[in-house]
C-alpha cells in the first residue's frame, strides 16, 4: 500500500495521516482478543498503572504470531518505506491499554524526544503508527495531536518520572499553549483528537506533539503503537531494555496483504 | 421562559435538557470575566486542586452582583418552577473551573446522593443547571452524562475523600458499566457529553449519573452549576457550611430577562 499525493501533502503540512477502515473487522477481532490475553499476563513486558490495571505491553510482535504479522504488514510498512525512501525496522512495539475506568494520562510529549535522548536515534526518521483495536471515542481517552507541531524540531522537555508509572520526556504548559495557538484556525482550537472504529490507522511524525487524557468510562481504548525507523537511522545508545528499544535492525520484509486474515481463519478452523 | 412539551418529554425520558445559546455573548463575557476574578481570589469559598489551581468557587451569588442576577434569572428559574410546580430556592452555587492543564476529575456520582446523605434533602426535587462560561469541547473535560440513569433512584455510593480535593459520594465501576449498557442504543455508547458554545445551558435531574474527566488541554472549561430546590423540599441537616449548602429557603423572585444585559452595559459605561 502506498500513500497518495494528497496524503503525503497532508502529512507534510499537518504531521499526521488518518486512515479509517485500514483493517477489517475480522483482522481486528483477532488482534483485540490476542491483546486482551497479553495484557492479562504477568510478564516484564506488561507495565501496569499505579492502580494495577494494565498500561502498556511491549514487544508483543516477538512473542505473539498475530502481532508479528501486524508488525510486518504491508499496509503499515510500505507507506513508511515510501516516506523514508529505504527499508525500515521495528524500533518499538506497544499495546497501550487505556483500560476502562483506570487508563491514566500520557502527558504532552514528542516521541522522537525520547528516542533521541534515551536511545541515541540520530534523526526523526522514525514514526508511530497507531492501530485502533477498540473504537476510539471522544470520551474514552483519545489520542490528542497538535497539528503542525512537527515543524518545530525537538523541543525542550523535562523527564517526568512521577505522574504515571511510565517515565516520559514531557513538554511544559507554555510550550503546549503556544503550539496549540499556532495550530488553531481563527477563533478555533489547535488540537485534534481523531476518533473512529476499530481498524482505523493513524500515522504521525516523530516530532508531532501529542497526549492522551485518562479514561474514566466503561469503554476500553486499546491502541497498538508500531514504531518503524529507517534502517540507516538506527539507534546508537542502549540504555533501555531491548524489549523496549529494539536492537535488531534487520529490514522488515512485508508479509502478504491477507496474512492476518488467513491467520484468523486458520485459528477459527483450529478452535 | 418555559420548557416546551418536547423538552419536558425529553427530560422525563433522558434526564436532561440541553439548550444551546441560552445566554448571549455579551451576558457570558461579563460572567466569564467575573468568574476569572473570583477564581483568582484567596477566600474560603474558593477550593483548589491538589496542584493549587482553582477547582470550584462556592456561593458567588452572595458576593457578586453578576452571579446574583444569574441565580435569579428567569431563563433558569422559571423552567424549574414549572417542573416542580412551586417556588424554588438556591441550594448550591458553584463555579467549576476545570482549569487548563490542571482541572482534575469529578468521579461518577449523583448529586442528589450528596444532598440526601450530607444535607438531609427529603426528595430529589432539586436539580443542577449548568451554564457554560467557556466553550465546552470534547477535549477539555466535558461533563459526561448517562442518559436515563435518573430512573434508578438513589444508588449505593462510597464516600471518596482521597481522589480529588473535594469529598464526593461516588458510584462503583460495576454500577456505571451497567447503567451505561442500559442506556446504550444497539451497538452504541451509553454516555453523552454535550458540547457547545459559551452561553449554552444544560439542566439535569438530581439523580442523573455524571462525571467529568481531567482537562489536559490549554483550554479552560468553566461551568456554573446553579442548584435550585423546591422550597417545600428544603434541606433538614446542616452538616456542611452554609456557603456550600444554603439555609436561606426564601423563594426566588426572578429578575427581568434583560437584567444581565443591562448590568453588563452599565459596567461598560462605568469602565
């Protein structure tokens, strides 16, 4: 799958591309049930909220076949090969749970800020692909983005180790206020929160400023974040465990477009 | 102002009535600037978040002329006289700040649960009228309601004194999940979050289950909550300070419909 000229222009201007309906109901049903099983496991890759609810599961593509197929999926990999003009590898793989009632905030940040500071990634030639496993609603802790903020490079940030269970390089309020004001249309709001059905996909620039609020509703909001990095731009510091910031820089060879569908069918036959 | 037959039917079925554009830009501009001044004051009626940001200001109608006029406004008072079939008095008056970046959660609760348990209010013949002073967006901590939940009477609740700076009788997650499931259309979501411009008004039943998430955006979301109670249903226990749960049961005599507009004009001339 390739991005259209219009999508490339929108990505350049706004810093993100939203693609509803990228995965089918059957593909998502498989991924959702696998994600729920993984988030229920006690293992080092599954981090928990301060309440004990699952917060994020790392590296599921290394121990789960459905997520291995997703991380190699041409609908996700090929657009990034196209954008970076070279092969890509998996830098990070997270299933963020944003559990019903307990999913906590992710403060305002740029992902590349962490990849640069913690992992020594040379350039922001990596990006996040968010795959919605549940319906993302305005009320269940949707991802919020500040359009155009990717054009400001890597902004000053402080290392927040206390707000949630996950340490993060976060931006100060004045910076967020300024970027939102710059992004706002006249009299409008400079923050967007794409919502949509399971199977929707959101690709966003490594420097795009984003956050997500707590989820106080009964509706879970699971999103997979697949981070793909240009192979020539691989990380150079290994401060974080290799199941958080991967050290296998082998170029991804995409699977067939129907690989997830066939795997879901095979699982159903076996069941 | 009187509610229409259609509004009365919707209130009975859904537990709330939303009225966009109830107050004009000029009326709201006055109220917003007065609210900001009050929230900046150090006084016992202004409660703060754990961060120090203003959370809620009580009883502003007793020490501010603009809010005195609002608490006596016919667009708010007359619909409740109509609903209760008798005169009403002010049981509580709050300006909830939901400050930019710092406005914290209000957990799931019923207001009448507190009025009954803490104040000895005999029946749920009082209700909240929310007047939007800022634009309420999906992203800045909107009020969330569970439609039809007012039909379940007063539900079991626990007294939460730790989550925020404000003690509240809150519902457990299983109850919220069940009520939302009952309210949901087939395949849909059983929670609504009315959004709209400043000057919009939301009236909701004292037993309607509601909550609001934290505000992590640069956009403040100030709402006035005017609680009017049928005079014959006045409270019978005086556990809380009289600037939180008022003890003056004098029936409200509404002011003229243009009282706020004229006061705003007079202030501008004087300025």
